[in-house]
C-alpha cells in the first residue's frame, strides 16, 4: 500500500510536467495573433494598430522564443505565481481559486447526488436481476448514460423554468439555483454508478463468502448491504476519482448553460479571448487535481477492498 | 422625496417608432410601442435587479468595453453627454469652447460635484483621469491616435489639447471610456471603481463576471436617485436572461431573443426595441472582378430583399437598411429600402456578361461571433440564387480572415459594424471605411469625389452641417453601390414593473436617477 | 490496476434483453441501410423559404420548418451525415491508433509499459471538452471539423489503448502465445497475428460503446460553438441554435436532442448485445 502510494506520488511530478508542457504548447500552435485577440477582447472591433500590438506583445513577453517563454512561465508557476490575466489585468490566482471553489462545490455535490441515487439503485436492481425493478432501473440508467449534459440541461430548463417555472435557470449562490446544474451534472455518473454497482453486486453475491454468510442465516438485506454493497463501493470509489476529473472539465457545458461562474466557464471565456495565462494556469490546475483525485480514489478503493489490498502487497 | 408616479428620466432618448416602416411585424411592435412608463405607483427606495448581457471581463477597466457596464449602471459619468442626435449636452462639464488655437478646447466643470468617496471633482482630477486614459497601451476607440493631452485650468476648468484641430472633441468626451474617476482610483491597475465615480449609483461589491451590487449615491449632484440599490447579474446567454425575467429573478433584462420578447406583453411590462447604430453589410470587393463592375454590384443589391431579411430571417430583430446610416441617428435613413427586383438583377448580370450558361459564382464569407450573421448569409444565399448568382458560404474566424479582407482577397464578406465608434459622429467611420486612404476600407472603394465630400469634416464643428455631409456621403455610397447595407441591428430590453426605463441605442445609460420600481 | 476490479458479468442477461437482441440487430441493419440511402440523397440543408418560417408538420415538410423556413427533417438527415459520419471517422482513427499503441505497450516490457500507463493516466484525466477548448485556441479561434477531430482524437484513443493493453497482457500468459513463443515466432508476429485477432470481438463491442461517447462529446463541443459553424446542420449546433426559439418553437430543441439521444441509445444497445455474448473481460466503459 505504501509502496503503491509512493509509486503514484513519484509519478505525479511527471504528470505535472507533461501537463505543463501540453497546456503551454497547445495554445501556441495557433497562427493567431494573441496580442490582437487580447486587444479585441478588451475593446470589440478595435482596429489593429501595429504600434499598440507590438507594445502588448513586448509586455506579455510574446516576442521571445517559446523556450524562453516556457521557462519564464514555469519558473513563476513553481514559485506559486500564476501570472496576470491579459484581459482582466489582475492576478490569475484571484480569478482561478474562487472559480475553482464554485466548480468543486458543483462537482462534489453532483457526485454526492449521483452516489446517493446510483448506488442504492444498483444494489436494489441487483437483488433480483431481470425483475421489474431491475428492468426499470436499467432502462433509466441506459437513458442516463445516453443523454448528454447539454440535452438534459436544456430539457430541464424547458420543463422546470419555462413550462412550469418553479426553479431559476441561471446564476449561482442560492440553493435553488444549484438544483438544475447539479441534477444535470449528476445524471451521467448516477447512471453509470447504478450500472456498475448492479453488475458488481450480482458478481459479489455469487462469491463464496457471501454464500457462507447467507447459509449462516443472515437476512438477505444485511448480506446485500454489508458484503455486496461494500465491495461494490470500491469500484464506484475508484470510478469517482476518474469522474471528479472528468466532471471538473465536463462541467464546462453545465457552467456555460446555467451561467455558473466556475472554472469551466472561466476557461471557456479565456480560450475565446486568448487569455493565455488563465488558460495555462486553469488547465494545469484542473489536470493536476484530476490526477490527484485519481490517486486518492485508487487508494480509497484499496482501503475498502481487503482482497485487492492483499493482491497489491 | 418627490414621489412622482410617472417620472420621466432626465435625459430620455428619442425613442424610435418604426411602426410605419414595419407593418408586417405587428406583433413585435404591439409589444414595444406602448406602456413605456409602467402602470402602478412608484415604490420609493426599492431594490432593483438587472440581468445584463455584457459581463465585465476586464475587471471594470475604464479603458475597455467594461466602461459601458459602469456607465449603464450609473457609476461613472463623462464631461459631456450626447445622444443619437449628435448634439453635445452638459454633464460633468457645464460649458466648453474651442480656443483661438483650434487644437485646444476648454471645459468648464460643474461646481460642487464630489466623487462618491468624497473627493472633489477638480480640474486636476479630470486632467488626471483623461491623461491616464490617453496613456494606456491600447487607448479606446473614441480617443485613439488623436494625441489627447489634458491639463487643469484652475480648480474648475480643464484644457484638452489634441495634435490636430478636432471639431468633435466634446462628443469624444461623451464616450463611456472617458468616464471620470477620482485620483485615488488610479493607484491600482485597472483603476479601482468602488466609490470613485460621480454617478447616481456607487458600486459596493463587484463579484467578477457574476454580479455587482450598487447603492444609491446620496451625495449625487443631480436629481435624487429613486432606487436605494441595484443588483446587476451578468447573464451572457439570451435565453437565460429571458428566463430570469419571466421567473421574477430580474426586473429588467437586456437583449432578449426576439421571439422571447413576445412573451412579455401587458401593462406591467416595459418592452422596448430601438434601432442601434450598427449595420450588417455585405462587403463587395471592388479591387477585382466581378465586383469591380458597378452593374454586378447593383445586381446584388437588387437581388436582395432586405425587408425580408430584417422582418423574417431575423424575425424583426433588425431594421431593413436602406443605406449605411439607419434610424438610430437623426441623419440616418428613416425610409425602408427599395423592394427587391430579381428581374432587374438578372438583366444587370446579363449586361455584365453573366447568364444561365455562364453563372456568376462567388464565395460569401462571414463569421459566427455574431449569431445573426450566418443566418443572414443563409437567407442571402437563397435570394442570390433566385437571381442566378451561386454563392458558396464560408463561415470562419474573423481575425484570421481580416488580413485577406484588407488586402482585397475575397469576393463577398458579411460584417456587422457599428458606424459610430462610441461617438455620435460618423466622420471617423466614413474616413476609415470608405475613403481612399482608409485603414479599414474592406470594400476597396476609392472615389476622389467621395473624399472631397468628406473634406469639410476636418474642421466643421456645427453638428447640423456635419450631419448634412454624412447624408450626402451615405447617398453617394448608395449610388456607387459600395457594398450592400442589409439590416440595422436593434437593441431591446424588457422591464417588469419599472418606471423610467428606456433602452439606449448607444448602450450608455440604463440606471438613471429616474429609474424606479412600481407596485 | 483498479479497473481489474471490474471483472466480467457472470449472470445471464435478462430475458427481455435476449428477446430484444434479434430485433435490435434487425434494427441496426435497417438503420444502416437507411443511413446509406440517406447519404446518397442530394439534400440541401440551407435551402430556405422565408414565407414558411416555423411551419408545422406538413407533407412537404414532415417535421416542419425552422426560423428560416428550412426543412427540419432535411437538416436532421444532413446533420446525421455529419454527426454520425464524423463520429465513425473519429472512432476508426482512435480505434486503430489506440489498438496499435496498446498492443505495442502490452508487449514491450515493464518499464515502457509503466510509462505508457502514466501517459494514459494523464490523458484520461483531461476531459475532451477541455482539450476541445485548447484545440480551438490552437486553431486560431476558427473552430471547424478539423479542430473538432483533433480535439476528440487526442484523448479518444486512450480507452482503446488501455483496453487493448489489459487484454494483451492477459492474453500473453495464455497457452497459445507461449506455444508460439516456444516455436520461435517473433514477438511482433505473435502480437499482431495471434493475439490481436483474438481480441477483435471485445474491441468491437467496445467500439460500439465508445461510439455513443464520441457522438455525445462531438455534439457537446458543437453545442458550445467549438465545432462546425452554422449554417452547417450538426445536431449539437442545431440544438444550440434552437435554444433561442425555446419559447415558441420547442421542437427545434427537442428534435435534435431526440436525434442525438436516439442514436446514442441504439448504438449502445448494439454494443451491449455484443458485449453480453462474451463470457468475461473488462468492460472499460469510461
């Protein structure tokens, strides 16, 4: 276990460096003039004035070689300085951390909702595979996987904000405003968790120790939750690590759709405005977080599952 | 407090009544024609929530487009006020005069004005604000490359000098970017805007691109503001703004989808649509065939049914354009464009050597940042097809295409452009877009007669005389078939149970002292 | 490897599922036929008639018209060409690249295999939407089919590679491989001539499951305006365009939504049917 933790943590710098190179290089492949894009995002329809563009380029350090730009940026990031936004002209950290807080809240809430809905649904479906409940839940979960956020979000808005106006369709701050975004984001992981838990539980219920427990006369419900549920949880946990990363980025659609001031929308605006410091720092932070979430989930899964733990040793 | 139930806002813009021109979109007009003042009694000291379309992405920097947000929210004010009539009116300055040296104007400041934080409005403060603005690395459009330099002239006046005589300097100083902030604001970059304006509302809390909170400025020099506070939510999605309004999350929503404005009718709604000083034009490249031929350009003009574009393709969200300047400004065309004439288009094409055996094939480029442009392009393509012109639509990034456009390497390109550039005077646009030496002459139009027509603008200060030049220039562009002005964009907004709400076509005002909620 | 926890499903498929398999297959064949036919039709998705705006269903326009009087059915069909055709191209590229890389990585040994694992870990951590944003930034802010392709492919090959890698590592220890090794076949030959063909079925099932995923990602990116631009009738873009008419013409939102979800459901169904017919194997459905 410790060895695994060490291995993963040692691999982390590799992930970070690779991610840093990636997020730094990709936006620079464009033939686009960053200075012009920044100018236009400050004042729309500005006629490009060559002197102004040159001045901007110099101040952003865009006239140096890619290597110089990269070392300068990476050096600053290592000291915790994420740079200054081109458009807002304020430190990136002041924009990024609050947005990240919003996104994390949204994502974790969605994950919790997904777990609270998906896991019981999966376990219940597994009690009688092929039964009526199983069929209904499976159909629901298949649908949940096939409906993307932008469709679900739009349909929810159409239903609960237009047809029956009971919920606000935009904004962030009050619990009511969080309902639609969280539900939209939670549907996919909930459906997937339900499918996974169902399959796992059916699998586990067939294993020897469960049969033993059953033969000892433990009630079905207890067996189901104590043994099946717990083992199934491990796979869901490891999956949620992937989800946390995926959701952080995947919430771009939800944040844009519902005007939620999260990191997804921040990045969306920054990319469209060629605000490179925000793009780089934002992507880097999201990627590192996703990697960390993956490791955490893997360890948690090991801690929960004694069989896998001994296998790792 | 004067509890006038139907208080008119202090500088109400001449609201456009386009009913005669647009009989077909009667439904839209029914919504925007009346009930401008709300119905119930004004609620004193109310809180109002606005769903705004444009979010301050540059940290409320006064030198960027964020200045419009500050101006609309009633935080900042300029030396001069102006409207679509192109007349300069007193604001923070009460009087102004061009000096014997025509490069200098002297502005007399309004006495007794203080910034929201208590600092006095002095010549020194104004000069500082203007010089800071002129000194940024990318000065805003209104004062760009005029070499603006301001100096205090005693405590109550300021002298503003430019490198060349500038007949419209007072109008330039009505641009939202020239809003005056207190000297202490400039300690930070971008300048701090909390408590440093002079307007009727003080910004108390700025929550990024999400929202802003404002409180009444009790020391405001003008009429006492009716509202005790305002919350501005920045909602970039039009459908979401409409939803916020219908759900009661907002009292005012800007720029709604046009089909959505139809939802908000009835006495409790103030539903306004005005023409904005912005034209979507089909640029025709005159530097090469086929559009170097006047007949082909005229054929394109005749083929396009601009009335259908405005009223049907864009569902009434735009006014059909007869010429470059539209009904948003006093010198603009108030008449509808002539109807389409496909037969004449075919005939002109035949004269130019194109026909069924030798059809004219062109590329029609545009960009998608403004969602109405691909829609217009699609409809125009169909209209051109009916006249025998095959146009192939290409939608791409504008910035990437701009060098080609300026170099004359394109056929047709559909752009949307404001013809005022933040100043209610069209001189700058006419020079840059249509004169031979123009820096933004996408049509590649060059006519010595036209340039001679513009010559008086360099020194003429009388608005009426200038506007006569604008009219003649615009007519000349129509005669020479320089591009095809298709439609003028409209600005709209809906208020629910509010009084004193108007939609400013120049996007400068929204929260004014007379704005109030009604019961 | 945590995904190993996700072992096979040792349970019989529900009877209704089995009953559904035959019609599903028939449906798939039918769908394919219709698609091929539709691809041939000379349809113009931008032909418009301004006098026919927001028209209801009629013989001429079975699904009515949109805000420009364009036939919604024609646009959906042409949109299917774009959405489905594009997804297929993406899948082929991702499938081929991922399978090759995964097979190689499963064969080259521990150290390189570890490196491969970590690379995949990084790429899997980056959601396609974010990559899409970056690629659009990299394409000079001019989104289109090419930037969309790049955006989806950059991360899209990893699940295939991961799955192939797992399968190859498992197959390596099988007897037939050891036999082949014993008679002196070269590792490359074994990997591609013996092992890979044995994996074709799970890979095919995986392909179907990935199809839905890619389709939804592509539509999502288009919805955000990061894909083909209007007037191109991509489903996601159509839905985004339809949102502004949500109040008075909700069908302009609902119909593209149904097209996207319906297609995803059908293909997922086929994939599940395929998957269910093999006894064990990692599902790798993420």
